[in-house]
């Protein structure tokens, strides 16, 4: 779709969770290739860690369950109902609380690229809206899951 002219809706069960080998799960809800936007729901087990990274655009997050924080800001714990704004180029390492008794579910709206870096700041990899879309579609197809209800613009 090049542009939406009416409201588009995705129900709770309209898209599958795609599980990775590391135990994390993702639902890609919306990708706008024109804006470089990707909107996802993530589901992480207790103790999960995301590679240190930064984003080239702003990120907005709402936590639905569990708890998580950034290694760089350990006193700012996100719990159910928490809202987080990340400015572009904020470097962080996401950690899911090890004592969680439930999976941590977070909704993210991400503009631009996710740039994974090592301890010295060297780039390890880059993820953007197009690669997120392709990875989710390919993963769903390989698992026999239907990703057809995802909103894709551009």
C-alpha cells in the first residue's frame, strides 16, 4: 500500500508471534518504508539482553508486562504501564529483569535505523524498517505462519 486513506486495525490475534532461537518473540505490526518507521511488540524471557545499540531516530515504548531497564540507567525500571521516550543516538543496553515471574511485553515505535555496536563503539550490524519487514515475513513463511495482516506502507 502506498498510502492509507482510512483507519487500519490489527486485532490481538491477527498476527503471529515469531520466536527467535534466543527465546525472544516479536510481532511486527506496522512498517512504513517512506518514514523509516517500524512498530513492533516484543516478548522477552527473564534475564534477556539486547545488544548495545543506538537508533538514528526517536523511539517510543510502552511496557505491557514484566520489567526491563537499560544497563546505563539501572534506576529507571520500566514496568507495566510505563512509557519511555528515547532520543536519537542515545546509546543503551536493554536488560530484562532476572527476577521477572512473567515474560516482558513491550510495544515499540521506532524511526530510523537500529545500530548495534560493540564495547569499543564499532558497528556490528544495522537494522531498519525494510530489514525488519523482510526478516519477519521470511521467518513467518518458514514457520508456516501468516503475516498478511501486517500494515505495510511504502
